[in-house]
C-alpha cells in the first residue's frame, strides 16, 4: 500500500480505536464475570455448575437476540447526529424506549415459557431442578438489560462509548462482589448457593439502566436531547422502522450463537476429549473476537455518522481503516495460535489427548479468526448503512447451508474428525466475509 493511499485511511485509525476500546473493555469485563461465576459456582459442586451451564446455554440464545435487536437504534441515531439533526436523534431514542421495552417484555415472556420445556431437554433431573429457578431470575433480568442497552446504543450513535463502558465495568465489579456475598453467605448474608449468582446478576442489571438514567439527566453531553425528547411524539411509523431494522440484527446474533451451539453438539458426538478441546479453542477465539466486535461497533457509528454528513468517500475510508486494524489484531492472534498451538491448550488442561486435538484445532482457528474478524467488521459497516436484511439471509446460508453441513460431511464421512467441524466454519465464514465485502463495495459505489 503506497503512502498516498495510506494517507487516506490514516485519519480514521485513531478515532476508530478510541471508539472501539471502551466496547472491548466492557466485553472483557463481562467475560471476567462469566469466569468468576463459573469459579464460584464450581465450588458448590458438579450439579450447581452443570445447572448454571444449562440455564445460561438456554438463556443466552434469547439474550443475544434482544441485544442484537437494540443495535438497530445506533445507525439511525448516528445518521441523525452526523447530519446535525439533534431533534431527530432524540426522536429515535424516544421511539426506541417504547418499541424495545415492549419487545424486551415479550422476549422475556417467551423465554419464561421456554422454562416449561427445559425438563424435556434430556438433562438429569437434579440439574433441571437446580437450573429452573436460576434461569427464571435471569429471564427477569432481561427486561432492565434491554433498557440499559437502549441507552447504550443511543449514546454510541452519538459517538460516546465511554459512559456505557464505565457503567458496565462498575456493574460487573458489583456482580462479582455480590456473588461472593450471596453464593457463600458472607458478611452476615444467607448462603443462597446458585441462586445467589442469579440474584447478583439481576441486581447488577437493575442498577445498570438506573445509572444510565442518572447520567442522562446529569451529564451536559445529553442536554440537547433532554430538551428535544419532550418535543417529540410517539410514532408508530418510526417504532416499526426500528423493529424492521433491529429484528434482522437480532437474527444475525441468534444465528451465530445457534450455529456454534449445534457445532458443539456435533463435537460431542466425537467424544468428551473432542468436546473439551473444542471448548478450549472456542474460548480463545471468542477472546480475540472481542477485539473485532469492538472495532465493528465503532465502524457502525462512524459509517452512520458519515452517511448523515453526506460523505461517502469518508465512510469507505473509515471502513477499510477498521479492516486494517482488525486484520492486524486478528493476524497477530493467528500467528500466536500457530506458534503456540500446543502450549496454550496445555495451560487449560493436562490431558495429552485433549491437548493433541486442541493443537490441531488451533491451526484451523488461526485462519478462521481472520475471516471472523472480516465478517463482523463488514456486518458493522453494512449496519451503519442500514443494510441488514440481505446480510441476515446470507448468514443463514453461510452457517446452515455451508458451515454446519460441510463440517458434518468432513468430520463424519471424510474422517477429518474434530478439525472437520472447524473447517466447515472456516468455509462458511470465508464465504460470508467475501460476500459482505463485495456487498459493501457495491453499495458505496452506488452512493458515489
């Protein structure tokens, strides 16, 4: 890349990183909470840990759909903000408070209904009995969590990712502290066991939107929007447009989580060692993916703002600058995966069989994460253009026509074993990432 072309992208690297870093830190904080939950609940015994895993596996599918749905607010606010129309940005926020809270309540009711199906999901009765009350507490926490994400995506559309990061990290710290108090009965509290972890999660998720509401009324950053939001009226048209944009994004998140859940089930058919190796490599890939997700979120914000400003060349440049950043981060991760493909798994487990399988998966995962970073960044850019329906359809094809069927064939008919499933994901992700890149180039050329 020559200096003149590099100069076109250089002004976008730092702003994109500044926007992305708080998102990454917030996600890292959430991963630490999950780790702390597992460590503390694991001390209660096998059944509570299995119950927590079962409940979270069922709950997370609905949760990621809800979070994805609310992401539909960001490009609308970003476009209005980029165009200097604060009143329109405030109007979108007001509509989202109605639309997404209603949708969040409906989603919570659906997830509550799923709890009546959990006894028929093939789990041991003791695990189901422990999981049900814990799961239902998580379902209740979905309602304030959606409210928090509504405020979060509004602020991100305005270009502020720091407020949500501070609130998230603070709530995560509180969650871990309350886990310690309520799981084990410290400082005079009863020992609630697994339910203590559920109560801690619910409390943290209740406090998160309350802190954002407090900040909304206290910070000068929101002053203009507090003024304009009272001047806007409820609009069915805008609320439906929010849902029209948000539902496919929620579908994108749902499809990804479901496909990896199904992949884990297939891996389990190959034996306990294969499943353990798969979980180790998947957790490592999830860690590097966190970086790509942060950059993708920043890309959505910047692209939508440049759309509002009527600057098509800038939105192309900021997207490709994000791609450069993602490829640097993910490429570094890929090199580490290859160089230390045996050492890294050995830090998780001392089983030679699991380490051997995981070391092979690490090589495939090295290539996998490059395309994973590419696809999530391009999804973020297309989201900024409000292009969500066709990408959702292509994700369905990539995962359920390519990745999973090809992985099944490679593993069980062509005898590639555990690596076959990951090769399936690699084929699916490489296909969708190339399609999304071509889609973005075509759309932005049309806008030029």
